[in-house]
C-alpha cells in the first residue's frame, strides 16, 4: 500500500468534521510549500537581462557607492 493510499484509508475512517480539519491542514501545508518555491535568487532575477558582473566588479561598485556615505567616526 502506498503512502497516499494509507492516508486516504485513514481519512475515510474519520468523521466528516475531522476530515475537514485534515483538509484545512493539508491546504496550509501546500501553501507553505508553494510560498517557499516562489522565492528566486538575485541571479535568477537578472538572468534574462544579460548582466554578468565579476566579484571584483561588484566590490568596486560597492566601494564607489559607499565612498561618500557620511560617517560619524571622522
């Protein structure tokens, strides 16, 4: 017997109100799984833009962006 069949048999033996609870729980679990899959990395977001930056280029860009940032320790 497969897991799916075992779950179905267990649910069939429960009263309707308990079956609804199981359905609600399964719906929440599916939603949590779907939400996690929708996250994409920054690389994935840039993939269709043809952007290709090396690690050194990223560091240089960061240095340039932060060079005039006000500092309180000066």
